[in-house]
C-alpha cells in the first residue's frame, strides 16, 4: 500500500487517498499542479502497480488500525479517471482494483466505501456506463460506492459558458443517477482571491456562474447535495490567487452574512466544543494525556509530552496512521511549534471551538501568518460572530 496516503480522521474514520492516474484535460487556471511542472500531471500507474496495490489491501485490512476503524473510505481521485475510452485495457485494471478491494474486505470482515471524484465533463454515454459499473459493485458489497464528488467554480474551471452549461446538464443527470443508487453527491468550490472577489462584487460577466452557484447553494440548504468551500492552497507563496489570512477572515465574515449554510462557514456560528463530536482519539493539547477529544493531527503531534513517555508512543501506534513512531512525531512537533504561538492559542477564549485547523496553513505556509504576530484569522472570525451575534440559530433565520 505504499502508493496510498492514509490519514486518520474524526470518530475513528480512515480515509485512503488513491490516485490511479493524474492526466486531466480541464486546464483549470488555479490548478496547483501547474506550479509543480507539467511532467507531474502526466503520470499513470502501471497495470502491475494497480494490481499490486489492490492485492496488498488484504494484509492492510488485517491491521488493528483498520479492524478497529468505524469507517474505511477509499477516495479515488486524480486526474480524470473516466476520460479513457470504453475499450481501453486500463478499464480492466480499474475493475480489478475495485473488485479485489471489495473481496479482500469481505475476507477480513470489514466494510469499505468508495468516494469517486470526477469532473463531469465527459459524454452522457460514459455516465451510463460508469453507473452500471457502480451498481455492479454495490451488488458485491451493498453501499460500497457511497458518494461521488465533483468541483464547481465561478472562476478558472470552465473557461466558456458552453462548458459551464455542459457541466450543469451532466450535473442534473448524474444527480438523478446518484439518488437512484442512494449515493451522496458532494461538490466543492475552491475559494481563491479571484473567486472571493467575484462573490462579493458580482460582476455582470460572471452572472451565469453566480446563478449556478446560488442554485447549488439552495440544493445544499435543502439537503439534496453537499456543497461546500475549500481554501485554495497553491505551491508558490507569491501566487496572487492565494488568500492571505486577513483576506480569508474577511471573506468568511462576508459569507456568514450572505451564505451562512456552508458547513465550513456554519462551524463558526455553532460555538460548540467540537472535540467530543468530531474529534479523533489522541493526545489532549491542554492536559497532555490520552483523550477522546483531540480534533486534528496537528494538536496531537504538537502536544506530546517532552519526556517521551511510553504511553505517548503507544498512543501513536494505536491512533495515528501516517505517523508511526515517536521520533516522527517529534520531527513534526519541531515544525509545528516553530510556526505557532502556543501560549496565545491556549489562552484564547475560542480555543475550545477552533480545533486549531489554522495549523494546516501555518505549517505549510509560515509567511501567511507571522509566528511572532498575535493575529489569528480564526480568532478574528469568532470575534466577529460574537460581536454581531451571528450564532447558529440567528444565522439560520436570516
């Protein structure tokens, strides 16, 4: 399983990101892979690699971490998996991968799920073909094809109105297909500096995109789809599409007023302690003891006792996938502490709500938040919620 990146999620969930092929013809203007270099987006796993990875799942599923997990989900992403022709021999490799994973899961008495990521820009006849295949897999293990994910963006993805209309037509067709198979339909939009500007200023040339955005938002409010926002994370720090922390806080304040039902936005208005509901098992950043209330990998790795006690190492082996030794955790800890003013966080009145999600940005891109500065974008947004009284019950009524 060396080609898979496995991470521990909340409530004992395990998600396995699996990239079977990387080529993609979308040519999105904000694609971070363009910054890496064109060669990196033209790789494909060989037939031998796909078969080996599928076969390796048998031993992988036998491990304690998987056997004790409450949910195991393969996220099949890329690249566009479904651009290849029907008669392409690679299809047999993909079929082998899915079916072998399911059969190995059955042998080890676990249930797995697949989340399929696609761009929805291929012909209608392919959609029917793929959903016939999904139905076949669900017959092998009911509910294993649990969700389908795609992306919508008001800037940088579709390039022309014709491509936007094609996506919309396919979206409505695929939504019905998902409902027939009881699959969740998930859509994400990249929140870049350009998309934030368009949302706030609504320029006339982007009206078709904004109308589709509002249409999807309403479907999400009605619980028909899951539509949410993700922060754009480029590779180059001088990328103009990157939202700096203060700009990111500003767009979230605006969203709390105008689009409060996005899950990532609503989280600021709920004001609940997330650890007991969405937390993963780990080490408490406050007490330094093993707890059920630690919410992300970052405080887990950052809060290990300095004396390297045996319980800490046991906790790592038992709870953390991807960090398997105490030494690896301490290496991560050095990065973590370098980019974080721990005292400011622990003394903050919002500490029990924020889950320290900002750590992912601080660790990856220290220039966005000066470690010596007391500014925190999440604190800024929480203070705005308090000041304006935008708590969940009031937000829902607006």
